[in-house]
C-alpha cells in the first residue's frame, strides 16, 4: 500500500504565533520547525510522499525553498484533519498519515509504524500510537490525552480524564497499564474523506478530541504501543525544553 504524510501547519497559533517558521528556531538549529518535522516524515521508509498543508504563503515558501512540497489550503478549516482531507482529495495513495507540524521529536520509525498498523489491520479505519504513562502527574494532566485499549489493541476510548481508574493502586501499579496518546494518525484515504464530512459527536465536543468522532460512528482505531516519547511544541515552555534538549545533544 502506498502512503503519504500530510503535515497541517498554520501560522496563527494562539500560544506561539508563527510557530512553524520561528526565526529563533532557524537561528539555533539551522532549520525552521516545519522543516524539522518534514525531514522526519521524509525519512520514514513506508512513506512515498510528504506534503505540508497550510493557509499561509510564508510557510509554503519556506517548505518549497527547502526542496519540499507544500499545498495551499482553505483558511476556513475547523481543524488540522479537515486541512489534511482537502489535500487527500487529490492524492492517489491508499493511506494518509497526519503528522502535526509541531512534532519535531516524532521518529521516522513511528510514522512507518502507523502505516504498518493499517496494512496489517484490514478492519481498522485509522491507526495511531500510544506510550506508557510514566508519572501520576501526567496521568492526571487534562492536557495529556489517555487511551484505553481492548485485547486487540483497538481503542475503546480517549479522554482527558485519568483513565482507567486504578482503584487503590497507583497508575504505575494498575493492572490496566495507563497509556498516553500520541496525536499522529494514519487514515485509509477513502475513510478520511468521509470522516471530514461526519457530524461532530457529543463525546468529541465534551472532551474536545476529534478522534472520538471515529469511535462514536462505529469505526475502529488500531493503536500501536511505542516506547519513544515525543512531545509536541504547544507553548513557549515546550519550545525552551526542546531547544535545551537539542543543545545538550
């Protein structure tokens, strides 16, 4: 099966404006943030094509000047998935992987893993990844999305709440290992186009998690468990942590 990565990237981030093309990142690392993500995706063995989907010509110019492929998309999209779906309409690949434009720590192997999960799970409409939760603080953090799996590693539910409830045990001692969701998705292209047209689900609106729309409408998400911890850059604090980590290495 042929697979493409589409990276949604917008300039108007409320917490970190201009995030994909911050000059400080270029000055300290030699590449803009969006280029770091693009390079990771392009190195994935399972990927035949990488496209940045944006509504900002400055971002598109940076990508294209660096030898990458960018596509201008509507500024009216509600979320990154809708932006990815617009690009997917013109693709011939069987699988489309949505890699967030602020995930420079994601590995090429994880991107390929998301593709392989769909190749080996014909019943699944989408795939994603999770890692074991390593602290009670993270387990309780509403910004850290938890996922609960069934025996076949299909997602049962995603939540910002601390799930599953461990009883009297700590999360680390729980018989059901708590898992932290990594927000990267593989979609079968035909399903992605349908998904973008589906009405929002009540649980999606309550949790503010669009992947719950998939479960609400009765479709399957295959989840792979990985050990590599990647942290997205959502805030200035995240940016400082990433830059400091790179400087140490």
